[in-house]
């Protein structure tokens, strides 16, 4: 049986392992926390740092195929492993491009992929040369996640909130809708696309509230999004599963915000709502099997279970039993012992007939299920 190594042991790795249980494959995980969400579901767990060259090299040498569930991987080690004959998906080159927003944006520009126009800043001081670009969005090159490396700069008064490290300063898009498209590329280069999902934001907190699939977008927006994603994955030239986040502006233009070269939060709903989930699809790619069917079996809403503000400590899931009684709701708890404000602790996918039904169910779940300590 082939040996599959997953770099990173978070919830994405855990759900990939759940899908891997259906295939003839032996699973290995590298992560520096023996209690991480993936540790108990893999067959072989290695304690180590995926940012460290030696750790990644030693881990990779014992498997046949490697994939990632986080971008912050030691790419030099992956390049050595490719040179030694290992299959690494996505390719180290793509990972190198994507893991830094400066090189990621430059790649879009080089390949004529529509993305908000930008300049690169090296220090906080550099922002003062670009007051003409305001209002704009400052994004740190490396180390940001879940909005933590992103700052809106409305005026020069906001400059102290920016990043004193290599970053991009990006034109602010007048957003009508945020959507995401998952693409799977097999080892022969064949591509399939999942239907777009739509992010619904809390207008007060400006945080992701829930996600709906299908997205409510015009046909022309759909076609533009699909054409852009197709061109993008062709440009990457790598097998893998790619999550492309897109901004749709009020004129109906479509812009690439960012890409993750891996399974993604925006694809969790595919476990129950699509023929082949993003996890099943990635396994097919990794094991060189035919691609699955990305189409939806049902409309779905996805609600992330986030650690409630004001609570830190052993996690308690308030309202869980009520949500488990809801027809068509699928609860996923990631097995993280400790909750803290904003931590992703689980998610719920709920199936529904139409947008009104899905919105109602998503709100019930948001209100009814809280992660506290
Ligand atoms: P992260 O990598 O932390 O998820 P993103 O680059 O996705 O950060 O940005 C987070 C959010 O900021 C986006 O979901 C979007 O709402 C907003 N945003 C990002 N870029 C722009 C932009 N150019 N114009 C307007 N809003 C933006």
C-alpha cells in the first residue's frame, strides 16, 4: 500500500484522514502537538516541526506521497524530496509562490489573472509614499491567517495599524459578494471545478457569518469566475486541490483575492452535500485515481463553530443536543480540548432546499450552538 504523509495536523488534516480511511493507503502526519486534531486518526504520528528542514526531510523520506494542510511548510525540504523521487502535491514551486502574498500577487499579475491592483511595501514607513492609493488594504506577506494579517487603511491616520514587514498594499474593492471556487487538478492535468460558495458576513462584526452553496450570482459572474479559476490552475501547473477566494464587485467584475493550494474551510460542506467531497477528491488526486464528481447533491449552509468571546479553557458545546435533532444538520467537532476566543473548534453543515430555508437553518445553528469553557 502507498504511504501518504500529511504535513500539518489540524482539522483539515483530520478530515482528510477521515476520507483516507476509505482508500488503500497508510497515513502519516507531522505536527508539533501530540494532541492535535489529526493525531488520533492517522496510523503513524511524527512529532516535529513542519517549518524545519530536517524534520520535513526525515518525515518525507518514509512515505511515497506528500501533501500539506497548511502553507507554512519548509519548501526547501519538499524540493529535496521531489529531487529524491517523492510525489509532492501541490508542487513545492506553487507552495513557494502562494505562501507569501507578495509573490502570490506578483504571480497573478504575471499571468494576467484579475486581482486588485497593488504595490509592495517593505516597511511601515513605505506607506507614506502611497497616500494616493487610499482607501486600501494592507496585507502582510507571510504569517497572516483568518484575517489577522489584513488591515483596512482608510486614511494616513490608520498607517500605524499596517505591517512593518514585506506586505502588499492593495486597492480596496467595492465588494458585492465574496465567493470561493474549489478546483481539483489530477496528475495528468485534468481539472474539475466545484460550484461556487458564497460567504455571508455579519454586517456589524464584519466576520464570516455562514456560507451558502450554491452562491447567488449571475450566470456571467459564474462564467467569469470559472474562466479565471481555470486559467489560474493551468498557470500553477500543479496537481492538487485549490481553493480560490474571489471578490465580486458592484459592477459584476471578478477579482482573485487569494488562493490556498490545499483543502480549505470553504469546502467543508462538500463532505455531505456533494458527490465527492474536497477530501475525497484530494485523495483521488494523491493516489492517482480518477477524479470524483464535484457537483452538489443538495444545497447547503456551513456554519463554523468558533470559540465564544470571553471563554478560554476546556471546551463545552452549549446547545449541541438541539442542533443534533435538526434534520439534515451534520455536526463536526474537531477534538481540540481547549477553546479560546475566535478558535475554530468545529463546523456544522446543514442541507436545505433553497436560500430561505438554508439561511433560516444557518441562523438557528449560529444562535443555538456556542463553544464555551
Ligand atoms: P486572510 O488570508 O487572513 O483570510 P484575506 O486576504 O482573505 O485574508 O482578506 C480577509 C478579508 O478582507 C476578505 O475576506 C475581504 O472581506 C477583505 N478584503 C481583502 N482584500 C480586499 C480588497 N482588496 N478590497 C476589499 N476588501 C478586501
